[in-house]
């Protein structure tokens, strides 16, 4: 463990996506929370869905740790800002343990975060249809980077006691890792998925997290787990004096601006770190629902439409005509509005569903989006302005894209571009009309202080 700090923690990694690390993470969070631990959850990489499940599992906001959208120093400072004495940090990895932004380096991977924070790793493997090969798999993960502190293994999707014994004997005979649990396959424990990943936390009943906690408690050697990961008995959290966050160099601003953020079943994708940053920069946050609210919140300096699943609720969004008219009128009058991904879709002329039917929406921007021919677009973005676009200084925005929709009937000119050396080449993004902005990219606001500064200055005007 990291003796330099007062916190405890561990990384829950997987051999690949769908190995079961999300379910194990949620189950551990709920189990240990119910056992008296103060859990602080985290997620490696750009993800909105898993952190929402973490929050449901342990009733604490979950933060993302990403060394591509942020500097290593920012990630370390964020972690230290969130985790206090007597907290237990549980960090869910991304994809496989070594998967990240590069095929030949650890950049953006779970392994990089584990080494950066000096935390041990619990590896989840999918044991279905495996016997002795499970040892070869674990051995490969151990040997690829000997500096990584991989000490425990959980085998998921085990179909019998005999299968469990074979997996355990193989892994502990050929490797130094300890097998802590063999989790049987259980259909009632699955969380349904859709095109962007698991269904959202807001859609789940609370008992799914309780079931996973019970599942892990019933099949995991907890005494061995606590000893192996050097976890002491939980103590009451010690109240810490309020301090300035280390991850932002400037002190908290007291001059309040008002920001209204769209938040409901259609708009859910916003980082907790972004909300913290808004508050730190002097914004008073309020929320509204494009699904059910007939009026925009009044006396706002900024309206923010983050990502989500507007395509799943497009009929109800379209029926809320009173709000759509207010949004279009506010945009035409010079109100400051920002839409990202799902927000970009909502602020356009409409969404064309997979059957080809058009559902008109806000109409601030002269484009539509379609899901008729689903095409996955994903990747990190480093957006540069193609022109100064009324800005005094050129900005660079870091973020990521992940969507199956695409622009159609687009008569707007993009103001930003992302240059890449790989096959995708140059990606255009970012539109502006008066004081309305829309991006397919999800901007990581916390590491884009110049963008925040520009938005604040624009709001004050």
C-alpha cells in the first residue's frame, strides 16, 4: 500500500471488457459500505455509465481518472482531493488491464493508474470454458509489467465446484497471484446492456447492488482478501478541514453565476469533476428536465445540455413543445447555451430514428442527426480551432467522442478539428451560432481552464 498517504485503496481490473469487473466493483462497493467502510469510488477512463452505478452502489459520487484528457499531476491531485483519511478507494478499471490509448505504451490504461497511485490490483477473469489456460492468462498479465502490483484474482462465470477447484489449483500452482473468489454464473445478476454499455444506474432497482454484494460475500474469501490487500478494520471517517482543491491552481471564486444543467433520463452524462469545477469557478448550479419541464429556469447565465440518450426519449422530447420554443427563442436572443453529444442532437433540427422517421427538436442549429445507419464513433479528442471564431486567443479542448448517431443535412460549418496520425485522420467538430455552442465531443472541463475562463467572460457580458 501507499505508505506516503493516509488512504487505502485498490484497483479492480479485467482481462477484457465484459469480464465482470463492473459487477464485481459495484458488489464490493456495496458490501464494504454496508460493513462500515467509507467508500470513495472511481472509474478509469472516459465513462459516464459505470460511475452512475458506483454512486447507486455506495451513495458517493464517483470520479473519473484519465491520463489522456488530463495530466498525470491532475489525476493524482484529483485523487488526493477526494480521498480522505480512513476512506477506502475502489477504482474500477477500463477495458482490459493494459488497454488504453496506445498499443505499445501504458498511456490511458488501468495499469498506468495503478502505478501512478501506487495501488494493488485485483484482476477479474472470465473463467467460462477455461481450465489450466486460466493460469496462462494470469501469468501473462503478471509478466507483461512486473512493476505492477497484481496480487489477487477473481474468476467469474464458474459453472461448478469442480470447475472452481481446477481454476484455483492452476492459477496458484503456476503464478504468484492468489485466487480470492470463484463466482458462479447467475442470470438474475446481469445488468442489461445497450449500444453505449450497461443500462444507466438511474434505470436499475437498488436490489441489484445488494444481490451482487451478497454474491461476493457468499463466494469470496474475505479474510484472505483483507489480509492480502492490507485492509484494516473500518473506522469512522475523520472530518477534514476544508481546503482548496489541489487540482486547480486558482482559489474558489465567490462571484456567483447561474448555470442550469439539463438532467433527466435523457441527459445524464456529466462528470462529477465538471460539477465540482463549476462550483469552484463561482457557478450556482440548478437542474431542469427537457422531458417534463415546460419552462426554462429563469435568470440563468448559462444553459448546459450534456450527453445522454435523447434518441430513446425523442418522442417525449418532441412533445414538450413549450420548452423547445423557449430554448429556440433564448438561443436567438443571445443566451449562452452549450450542448455536448446528446445535447448537440437536441439543439439541432431533429433526430431521425432507426426507422427513418424525423422528430423535430430545438432547431437552434441547422443540422439533424440520424441513427438509421448506426456507426460507432469513438476516440479521444484534442480540438483546435480552425479559425479564431470571435475568440481573442486560440483554445485547445480535450475530451472524447462515443456515439452511434451521425450528422445529416448539415448546413453548419465546424469551427474545430482534431488531427490524428491514425486512420481516422482529421475529425471536424464544434459549431457556433450567436452564443450557442454544440460539440459531438464531451469536453473534460476540469482540464480545460481556458475554455471555462472564456465561457465565464462570455456569461458576464
